[in-house]
C-alpha cells in the first residue's frame, strides 16, 4: 500500500485510539500488502468472480479483460477469507447485504463499548 495512505490512516485514527469509537477503514489490497494486521477486525465481502465481472461491466462499463486483470492482481478470495474475522457473502441484493452489515455493525459497537 502506498506509504502516504499508511501515514494518513495512522494520523487520522490516532484521535480514536483508546476510545470506544468504531473506526472503519475501507481500502483495496489490505491483505495483499499485509496492512490488515493493523486492524482489530478485518471484514471481507465475498463475491464470486462471475458476479464481480457482471457487476463491474454493468455498473462501471469496464471490459471483461480489464476486470479479470484487476482481479488477477489481487489475492484470491480464499486467501482473504482465511484471514478475515468476518466474511460477508455479497452475492444477493443490497437489502440482504444491508441486513448483514447492520448485524456486523451492531456487534462492532457492542465490542467497542464493552
């Protein structure tokens, strides 16, 4: 991960250390760079390659070749799932995903305030 991203994360999260606040950091390549070890909880959204291709072609107008090249540059989903504390399947609709995210959020808040 770019050194500036690491610096900004460290700087921005400093104020929340030793508090009961939940800080969310969303970034690509966390597992690939080893930066995931800096977090108390790693949440990974799990999606099949076919679903990723369909969504990116539909939503971003990307070509299949560009999408597959991007996916190939990332760790396989199995490797990310292995190190995840929470694995959220993301094959369904947004309402279903929202329900799961709400459940995980409630758990994180409860952990932070206990």
